[in-house]
């Protein structure tokens, strides 16, 4: 028995980069066409080296800039880096425009992002619930109440039923927990760990993978104190310690600004822990997409922050060439001041070729459960070919949008596969930028270009 | 009564109740509440400070949140964010109630027939078992360690099952009662000294920030 499909559907919504599972590199960092990535070999190798550097630790404050035309896979490479680093290395993904808010000044937002990207690992005895899963049920709520599921856990001696909220259900399905598994739930953080499958679990009809770890059913009480390894980010420590400052905590929550004294104290404490070998620093990666959206103040701050001992690897991405630096009238490469550019390494992604576009479209189509027609003789798909042709004159992102639309059109014809005619239809129905602006110049009343001509 | 040893203690008196807060060097906090009239311990709750400075939830060793109205959180806003899981409301709860001459635990609601239960002494612990393996509890009685007793005495243990409640009673040994009397005496002495210093009889000996 596993969780009903209603939840997994909700969890596995298809995002633009959801098919990326890693950087697709082998052990010697040679790029392969896997993990949902295709092409951009040089950039991927470079990213792989950065990941190695971060995993080695101790080398903080490195900056990398990924530059390339729109749709060439900059964000996909960053996602791949996050996946390769694994769940225990902090990876923060932000967009350049996220640093502007009324609640918080820019440098505070940047500091928080940087501190979110550095982890501290330590051993600690904490209260956990440890047991074998007897039953998991997800209930639909009609009234929007809190309780949405039931979990039954047992040890060799006892059994307890729990009410679950959506947060816990999601955590369980993320860990792929099913009946018969032995799990621990950290009572402080709510973190779910799947220890293995119980020996006693009678699942005769289920096939077990080679990775299945068999463990005995826990003994004694369900709640116990146990030593666990925690990784928390510096930002989380900041929040906890500014919260326990008494009733002021009500006003300064997660979103507010954190006082610099609190951070100073924490930095001293952490240095002490590391000295005493009680904790280990896990430098992570901060990814800033659309970095040209930052202004001169942010760049100046970032410059200084990269010099600090507690700095993560900062990966930035931009699609701008020579452009003005925000907040100034100066022009610089990629819209980034030259003193910061000096400090960082630049990785380039190239505009994908027609064959590469085809492969990328294929990956996206299978991610979206769309099948293209297939010609036995030429071993080619005419529909895919046509779509790749469209991408030559439009853009890759536009073509990715057409995949799902064309499959909906194909469904209307009761066809399981997408053919050329479906793509032609959606290509006519939905305009790309070029065709749209061309139409504007013809039909619209007050078109800027036309007006210019009239003036002359 | 039988207070935790050591630590940094702060006492406050309100009405018939005496609040004693003990803070240890490692950040662990213990709050104990005594009834002034008979010196019985109504509540003892413990919380630990985690490595990174976070506090765990209060863990009730004696009594429960419902024992004293002051313990109810005043505003729901202050409560710790939920982790998304909690035991069903009909899960049995074990609550310790102290008497003058014995420790008593009430476990309820337990809905299985009376022959299901087995209560025994295993070293330092009182262990509650069920033959249908639905409920299990290992009760730690730290009071005995404070008087230097290594293990519990089976002959002092009595239990019965009435009205969906399992009642377990462990008679206080002579040394435990002696320790409690000594503590009571010392505390009354300290209180007298504190009040005579201030020359304001009846005022609280010290301010307790929490209560």
C-alpha cells in the first residue's frame, strides 16, 4: 500500500527544469548525455569541477559566472549542480530580482542568501519517533481542516496512531516511505529518515531492489532519545537565536532582519565548535540567476562578502552582453562591474545546434508524457524535425511550450502520437515574438515604427 | 516534594503555589511547582537546549500542562511551529501524581482487558507491558538515584486497572522521605532568611522571570 496518487500528482508537477537529475558526468568528470542534460559539454565539465571544489570544502569564496544566450541551459546546469551536491549540502537558488523588497534592505537579503548556503554539521542527541510503518493513509479534506492523514507506527512492544498534516505527508512521500519500512522522525525538525525495510514485513509480492536495506523492527518505546547528525544552515541558526530573545521574537520572525550582533555571536560560537571538533562546516552553493538585475550596491557588497571566511561558492548566471550596470550609467561586460568580474571565473554556454535542440525537445517531451510520431524508414520523427525547424527561426523556449499544446491538439484527433499537422496547427494558433511584432507593425493603430516613418 | 539537585535555582511564590526554576550550565531547564500547604510536588517539567540554541518542548515528568492553569500558553502565537505530526487524541498518556508517601502514575485511556497488562521492575525502571503489544512504557524514577539507590524495589510496587486507567503506585522508601524532609527544612530556612533581610514579611523571596 502506498500513498494515493492524488498526493504524488501534486508533488510531481512538471517544472521547467524538473527533468534535471544531475550534471551527467562520470567519475572522471567526462560529460555524458544523461541525467536529463544534453550538449554543453565544456560548461558541464566546468560545473563539475566547481562541485568537486565545494565538496572538498575549505575553499570558500569562489565565484563563477555562467554566461550564454537565452535558453542555452544556464539554469539547467545550476540545477544539475544542486542535484549532484546532494540533499545534505546547502544549495540556495535565487533570482537577481528577489533581493529587492520593502521588508528588507538589499544587503540583508544578500547576507541571508549567503548564510543560507553554508551548513554546519554536528552530532546531537535529540528526541525522535522511531518505528516500523504499519499503515499510511491520506484523507481528502472537504472542510480544509488540518488533519489530512493517519500514520500507524509500531515497535516490537507497542503501536501508536498519529495524525498527519500535509507537511509530514509530503516528507514521507519524498522519502518514498511505504508499509513495512522502519523510519525515524526528528521531533524538533520533523525530518524523516528511512532507515530500511523491516525483516518482518511480509511483502512477498513486492520485488526488492538490490539497495533495499533490511533492518530489525525497533524495540521498546516509539519515542526515544537518539544521536543523529544534523546539518543546519547558518541562517537557520541566526533565526533560532534571534527568536529566543524573548517576546521581541514575535516581531522579528523568519522574514525580518537579523541584528548583526546576533550574527557576530554565532560566528564566534561556530569558530569555537569547529576548534573543539564539535561541528564541521559544510560550504554550499549560492546560485543567483539573472545576476544583471543586481545593482552597484549589491555588487560592492558581494565583492566584500566573497572575501569573508564564511562564504559559499557563488554561481551567477546572466544572458546579457555589454550592458549598463544597474544603479549607474556605466557600461560593463554582462552588466557586472569589472572589479567583481576580475574575481570570478566565467563559464560559457553556447547556442544549441539543431541536433542538440532535437535531443532537448525529446527529453522535454518524455518528461511531459508526450509522444511524437516515428517514421520507420528514415528513423526520424517528422513532427520533431518540424519542431526543431521552428526553433531555428524562433526560440527553444517557444518550442518547449508547443510540446504540451500540440499533444492536446493530437488528443482532440484521438491520436496517441503528435504528428506534423498538430504542430502546424499550434504554430498557427500561438505566435512567437517575431511574428507577433511583425503583425503589430501591420495592423495596429499607434505603432512606434510606423509613426516614425510618418514623421519623416 | 523532591526537587532536582544542583543547578541555579530561582523561587517565586504565588498564592498556594511555589514555583522553582532550575537552570543547569548545559542550558537544561527544570521547572517545579509545589503546593505550599502540604509540600506536594504538582509539576516537574524539563526542557533541553539544543546544540544550536533551540529549546525542545517541555517534557512533563510530574503532572501535566493541565495540572496548573498558569502553565497554559497565554497566546497560541508563541507556540513552537508544528512538525506536522502528533499522536491521536485517544493515545494513552502517562501522568505522574505525587502523594505524601508514594509516587503514583495514571495511564489512560487504556481500553484492553485487565489481564493484558503487566507491570514490573527492571533495574532503575518500572516497565509497563501489554500482551497484545499495543502499549509499552518504561518509567524512569530519577528520585531514587538522588538518594543513592541503585535499583527499584519490586516489593514497594503496586498496581491496578480500573475504569480505563492503569494506576501504578510505588511507595517512597525511608531515604527518599528523609531527603524530602531535609529539602523542605532547608527551603523554609532560606525563605525566612530572605524575608528577614528585606524586612518585608510575606514578599516573594526572589523574582522568577518566567512565572
